[in-house]
């Protein structure tokens, strides 16, 4: 029972009607005109509807606890709970359920997973809320504003990722001429190769021909070398697409790092994942100079022939990864080895053109990174506001006076 002045505690079953859908999951029609909510994040469609209401929908099994909000005509699966006829603000209830339902279910079920939701789990679920419905609506309005900002930013990221993919395909197919323009098959000459047409100015080379060295990091059981601190050791989990994730680093002593110098890495080297997501590649940044690595392919580009960043982006491109996947027989868990890296074909423009290509791609990546930073900020702000507003720790009127919250 809440002790906050002006707040009440009420069970979910006492603020709305809770029913379930009646349809089987295979009764949907992808070409239907009404949303069909099942126990999946993505709804399908139906040519019929059983509900015409303003509702919250909760997956009762499958992706247990997934929520949807919908106002209008829709169909629902027989294990999807439909909540409507609310006596309190529906958007506030939606935000509260989003924040606390899953952790409530985990407490009431044994183990770390929730196999299904029983009706009693929902009817008895406790809600804390302001007594005044107008105050509930104000809280929901602030949180919904952030939800829209998050959704719009995610859409922008997806759009910019598509633009990046298109750019990479164009740049690694036709490149950029000396005038800064994409080449055209109408105005430039191309040569047919095993990887398709490439500009006549380019060369098709195996990785071994443009790298001074390609070796593999420690593949013995390395746990014996791990220390609480010392020389950083990169593992597969640290290697992302064109970047290094410094979280969850392990370390080894300076002495062991010297003994295992074959697997030492240096700034400008490439490190490539061998197992799990074979081919994922990044350039080693300055801060990992003379570090070590475990079970990664290490490639040292010949900088008179290829830029490290260009080679990394090529390997991570569709054209690079397709070669790796075909060499793996389409399987994700096989080993990507030194021999395969050496034979990997690379389209190699001049160094000047590589720089032009990198300039375009780096600019696009910076746009995506900026959007991701904004998204992280929105998520952090949403979490903080839920902790404040849905518990009564802060009055909504205090935050409404801060105009920056309303201009997200």
C-alpha cells in the first residue's frame, strides 16, 4: 500500500476488464486489413475482427509479457490478453505495466524464465498511481513523449543504416573517381572479375598480397595467463564491426605478453573473429598497442597498398562477408582460419581513392553514431523518469515546469 500523499494502490483487475482473444495463431491473413495480435513482437493481420476498443494487449506465452497499445478494430490470439474498459488513464497503466510487470512475474515464477502468464498474474498485479486521473495523464504524457522520441530515433538509425549499406555497395562496386563522383558504366571502363565488374583502375588481390603478415592469436587454453590487471587481451566478444568494445577485457602479465609475442597486436593491425560471427573485423586502435589477443586472426596491412580502415570496412561489407560465409558453407559456428583470410579477395583502388571512399563512409558512420548516442540518452532519461514519476518520488508538476523535457 502506497504511503505517498494523493496516491492509491489498486489491482489491475479493479481498473479494467481482462479477457483473451479467441483465434488460433494460424487464422491470420498476411493480406488482411485488421491487426492480429499474437504472442510476438510483430503483429500479423486478419480479415475479421473480434474487438473494437482502446486496449492494451499482453502476450500470455511465446514472447511472454510483450505489450501493444491499440485503439480500433483488431483480432487477438487465444493466449493474448486484451485489457480495456479502463477506469483510470490507459496510457499511465501502459507505462506502469511496461516498467514493472515482467519483474513481478519473475518474482512469482520459479526460475529465470516465464513460461506463460496466468489470468491471476494480471488481475492481482498491483498498481500505484495518483488518485487524480489528470495527474496520471500528465505522467503518461511525459513518458509517451520519450517513447515517441525513442521510436523516431530508432527509425532514423534504421534509415541511415540502409543508406550506409547502399553507399558501401556502390563504393565497393564503382568507387569514386578523381572528380569525387561515383563512376558510371556509361562513362567509365570496367573489368569483369570473379567478384563481378570492377573499375579498370582497380586491382583484385588476395589478402596475402596486400598484408605483410597474417597469423592467429593464442588458440591454446589461455585462462592460465589471465590476471586481474596488466596487458589487455582482446577476445571475440571485444571485436565489433569496425570498432573495439573495451568492456569485459581480460589481462595478462607483461612477462607472458613477451613470451606470447606472436599474438601481440599493434595499432593499425586488423583483428578478425574466427568463431561465432566469423569475419567480424576491426582495426586495432592506438590504446591497444602491444596488447595481446585470443583466437583472433591478426592481419598487418601493407600500408603502401591498402589503408587499414579500408580493408576492415571491405571485410565487413556484404561482398567481404559473403566470401567468408560461402567458405564456411553458410554455417556461423565454424572456424575462420589464417589460410582463408590469406585467400580472401579484396577490390583494391589506389590509396587516394581509398581515402575518398573512407571519407564518405566515415561521415555516414558518424551520423549513425550520433543518433545512437541520442538513443542511449533517451533510454537513460526514460529509465530515470519512470523511477521518479511512477513511484511518486517526484511530482509531475515539478518536471512539467522544466520545458526541456517537453522538447525532447
